[in-house]
C-alpha cells in the first residue's frame, strides 16, 4: 500500500499540512544555524550537526507532504510537474540575478551579493539536471498540448498546462505554494 495521498481529504489533512510546512521551515532554520555556527563562530563540527538535523527535518516535511498528496504520484502528473519545475529553474536564474542586483543597489555586503549570484547559477544547473532527467527517463508526451492554455506562476515561473479553473479553489503552485490567483494565463 502506498502512503501517497493517504491523508488527503481526511480530518487530519490540515494537521499534516502544518507539519509539512513546519518541518520544511525547521530544515531551513537548521541550515541557517549551520551557516552562523561555521561563519561567525568557526564551529565546523556544530555546523555539520545542524546540516544533518536540517536534512532530517526536510525529509520529515517531504514525508508529510507525500501523505497529503502535495506532489504528484501518478506518472503523468509527475512528469508534468518535473517539466514545469525544469522551466521554473531556468527562469529562476534570471529572477535570482535580479535579486542580486537589487541587493547590490541597496548596499548589501558584496559577499552576500556574490552568494546570491552563485545561487542563480545553481538554479540554472537545476534546470539543466531536471532537463537531462526528462530527456533520459520521461515518456514522450503523447498528447498535443499546443491548444491547451498555459498558466504561469508569477512568483516562481512554474507552468501549469491545461484548464486551471478545473483545479479546486485551494490549489497551490506545486513549487512555491502560492495560491491559484498567483497564476497568469500565458499569451503567445
């Protein structure tokens, strides 16, 4: 029996969603503490421990999100999401570079700006890796999507192919969790 989506629509769905969010935030918190421990205090061993705790918290969040069916677990929507994610990662490079420019313009420390620029390059790399995965493993798209509407998340660039109105009102972007209202119909 699969765990995916088992708590979706149940009385504990909201509790599971809160746990998923809390654990994801906990992962980010431990990673941030690791950076502080290493960079501010030179505590390499403490930083490594915090990174491991962050990895565990992130894994917990992924488990809870899976219980709620937050991410696709059937082949068609799985690959649709990976394709959308790949496009969003490529767009992320530009968005993150724009953020770096803004940080520089308000006088943020140059080291922080350079770190953000490195993150932009990593976003591009994520796009390249996911694109390679798609090319190697994803089944070829059988249906013609040329006549289907495409909606783009204004925050992360994820592309939803199809009729977004068919999604429930509480639909959220699978990448950044923005509400359905954050999507705009793509014009050619």
